[in-house]
């Protein structure tokens, strides 16, 4: 079990806190423990890392949902994989990477104003430039989610144009608006602000003769096959990151990341709620009355014998321990709940009808009078219908 502090406790918010409440709490804690305001304080630096990590999770609806369901296990590395820690994707999956050089990236928007833009400039100069991230939506079956699956997908991303080697063309000049920096600075009140140069889009240059292949962008489309390993136990909303599988643009030291969003399709037989599965078993009336055995086939292909007790009623449940979905990046599995539904026969044969009439004549009577067969059958049908209706209503 993880010994990490609860993310909500770190930010001092409730588990039902709104995004605005989380942001406000984050800013308070960030300013308190920021390394620039606590030089040489290792405890503050560690606390700052934890606050960064907590905020990155709780500000994102999907990450927050995964954390609420699986706790810290959703982001830890190793094992079968998780929301933030999958292995085996071209160098591994690291959901969070809060190195000492990367702390202030998360808080540039808070501190750059107080420092006249110095915080932002310093952080920008330290961190590596990466290409843009790419999103891929993947739909898998419940059975694939049960076992885990490897998928090969055709992915088109941006890479450096081979024609111009990423230069975008010839006759390249420094942008006159930003003087080649890619950014412009201006003062707003007491604060010095900085933003991407609108003339060169942050490249710091202007191309007089654009490359005919990439039209001056310096990038080209590249289609390739990417293998994606989906671990057992994933659910809808889980997001996986494949490091370095995104776009690569001129000036980038490394490619961006590929984010795979998982959607698990509904199954015609099994319904899922978290790690538990639900199955409805239709039981013929004779077996429900007399008792017996029936078989069902589980998601893993195993055939399971279900014992039907004598006098079984619609709505009764049988729990098969450990036959549900496997725990994502954990040990064990949920349970399978088999709900019994007694089937009332229709289209009786003449022999079956006579047997039913004999049964009704023998069992359906009041203390004061014996009903006719027609009345008995009507009363019997009415009571059965009432029971079934009450079961469905409840």
C-alpha cells in the first residue's frame, strides 16, 4: 500500500471540492513551499513536489476520477501498469516527472508576475523544449479489458521535414518584431509580461522562400505503426502516456508524448461496476420450483456450475467471489454477481396445460370455497404477475 499523503490533505481541501477551490488551495500551498522562496530547504522542496503532483491529478477530471477509484496505485510504476505508471511503452511510462529543474514550470503563471517575468524566463531557459503531444482514442471490448491486450495502430505524427531539414525554407531572417527571441515583452501596470511573438509564432525567424514540401512549417506528416500494451483491469476514462511518441518540431530537443484515452465497450452479457461484474441468468420455472443446476460461461471462458435452490424467486443473487474484473496494477479481482430471473412459460402444450390446471386445482383454494379452474388460473396468474411487477419495481 502506498505511504503517500492523501492528495486532498496535501492541498487542504475536501474530496468534493470544486476546481476553483482546488486552484485557490494550490496557489496558497505553492507560494508557501516554492523552492525559490525556501532556498536550501529540502523539506520544503519535497513538499513542493508533492503539492505539484496532487494538483496535477486533482485539476484533471479523468486523473481525479482514477485517483478517487484506485488511490495512489493509479499512478505508481511497475506491476501491470496504471493510470500514471505503465511499463513497456518504448522506454516506459512516467505519469509525473517533477525534477528540481521542472518545479517552477507549473507555477510560472503565479510567480512570474511577482518577479517581473524572471521566473518564467529562468524556467523556460532551463527546461527542454518538447514537441506537441498527440491524443489517440481507443475503444476495446470488456473481454480485452479483462485480459489486457496489445494493439497495433496506424499513427500519423509530425516530424522534421527531410527536404529542408526543418529550416522551413531558404533566405531565413530574424523576426523583426521579437528580434529572434520568439517572445515579446510588455509592461502592464507594475508587472512585466511576456508572450509568444504573434509575427513569427515563437520561432524567432521569418522565411522569405518557404520550402515547397512543408510550406515553411519545417515539419511533415509521418505515418507509422505503434504497439500499445493495454493492461488487464483498465476502465473507461483511463489515460495512458507513451513517452516520445508524439510530434517532433523544429527546435524541439525531443518528441512530444502520445496520450491514449481508453473506452471500454458495453458487453451484451456482463455489466460492469468498478471491479465487479453482473450477469442475469434466466431460470426455467420447473428448475426454479424444484431446484437444480445451470451453467454459465465466464469472461475468461471458464464454465461455472450455478446451484439453483428449490423455490428460487426472481431477483435473488448468487455471488461468485473473485470472478469479477482484475484490479488494475494490483492483486486480486472483484466479484461476479449472478442475478436470477425466473421465466414464466408461454405457449403451453395441451399436456402441459392440463398438468398446470391440475396443479392449480390442487393448490389454489380459499378456506371458505373452492374456486373454479378458470378462477384459480386467473388468481394464480394475477399473483405471479404482482410478484414479478413488485420485483421489477423494487
